C-alpha cells in the first residue's frame, strides 16, 4: 500500500508540476469531422461512423483516376488488376523489407503497386515502394547507413519519467525531411494522379482509433502545409509510445482549431491491406460466375518468424519493452491471419514475407548498423534469387 501510495503521490506531483503544453483536443465523437488540410479523402478512420464507406469512395476515386490515366472512358467498368503491398513495423528490422524490395526490382518481377500501406518503420519504406525502383538507391542508403543517432536522442532518466518520452525523435524528423523533400512529394502526387493509393497508419490517442492518411491526396493538394504534414505523419507513425514523443497535429473541426495526439500506428494494427467491405463486389461476381480482375496482396512483415530475441535484462525498461514487443508480435500475427482469411474469401492472391530462421544474427543495440546491413543484404539476395513467398500464415 505504501508503494502504491507513493506512486499516486508521484503521479500527482508530476501532473501538478508540469503544465500540459498541448492545445485543445477535438470534442469526443467528432474526430471523423476534423481535418488537417480540409481536402477530400485526406484520411480514413474505419472505426468511425461512415469510415469504411469513406475509404471505399476513396478507392473508387482512385479507380476513376486510373481509368483517365489509361485513356479509358469513365463510364466503363474495366477489369483492372490490383497489386497491393502492406509493410509492417519492426524498428531496425525494417532493413528486411527495404532489402527485399530492392532485390525484387533487380530480379525484374516487382510490380507497380496500386495500393501501398505502411505502419511505423513500414511507413518510412512505403513512399519509396510507392514511387518505384527509381528510388531504390536512396532506400538502400537509408537502411544501410542509418545509425541510432539519426533516429533518437536519449533523455535523462528524470526527463524520461516526468516528461513525454524516454527519447527525443528530432533526429528522425531530420532524417525524414532529408528524404521526403519537394521532389519526392511531386513523385507521390504523380502516383496519386495515376490512380494509386499511398496510406500511412497512425493512432489518434484522443479518439483511440486508427487513422489511415492518404499521402497521395495530401501531396497532390497543392496546399502550403502539405509537405510539413506528410513529414509529421511519417514521424507519428514511427512514434513508439513511451520511447518517442507523440506528434501533435493541428486540425480544424466546426470552424475551430484543435490539436490531435498521434503515435505509432502499430499500437492498433501492424499491417493493413484493404477494408473487408471492398471484397463484397468481388464476392458477388464470383458467386455469379462472372470474371473479376486479378489481384494480389503482398504482406512484408519486418519481424522474425520465431520471435527469437536476446535474453531480457532484469530491469524495468527491458522488461516493459519485451512485454510490449510480445504483444505487438501477437497482434501482428493476428493481422496476418485476418488478411489471409479475407484474401482467401475474396479470391485475391496472398503472399507473405517474414524474417526466417535462416537469418541468425541479432541486433546488439537499437538500430545496430552492422545488423541492418546484414539483414538488408540477406533479404536482397533472397529476392534476387526469387523470394520464396509464403501463401498462408505460419501456424
């Protein structure tokens, strides 16, 4: 009881000694009405009322843009194929997905993706994958030269306990800004006009809901705040709660200004391919014996199949970090099984990549450059030979 009382007093002291610097939050129940730039299809909240319908409209708009780009009449309903890529979180294990993509392009069979989604480190890879192989040299440079000091700056223990996080992610914002410049934004906007979607996931902590930001629509908006917002979204998607500070995103709702608190999208979902409702029309056509467009989903999980990791240190941060990692891994496998079941039901090809047991090295520190280089090379070589995609999840 004394210990619990001490914690309570400490919590009261912290709350009383640190004024909350954030702006007002969006009123409860109105998160779906808020907007950062005020443009259509800026983002999708599938758990909000009308959220799934909004994403389906966004996907339909993308199809119309694709028809125009291909010179097809807007009134037609062509059987356009769909290649979908989902990139999960995983910290330094993101070198796996980056290496796989570059090796896949070198092998010559990497498709142009019509939908690309990314969470956490997968969000950092997603713009490169969306644009295509022309950005592979930059993707290689990012994941083979990155070091911890390009991602985080550690804070003192007192600041970590009474502040918003154990580390400052200002170095990561600098890294993001170095790559996501005006030219990359133009490339993303061009892909959007071609009828393709780039989605990055964050979690709105105030509303406790996943948010899928339509980076292509933001890039193509022409709004002055588009580039800073895109950078902030990528930073938020990789903001592991507790380790990194949340991203505060300014929005407008009902003519008033508010602030939303966003963190790592992996807090709610590690991977996302498409909303379940998207498959309804495919299922109707399949039941009626009508043709459907070919479609394939590629899920790259930047995680180990076995879950093997170095031994846990006997101190609180190490224990908490490993417990969170176990929870995220379990949620990630649940996401993969859900995606597999949906694709099987909807007649969409399922392809899964994970870090196999044939890769033995372990990271010696967070964002261990030698480890990332080895993992990148391993995945790249596998893909050059023809990556052995799994067509069902691991048991």
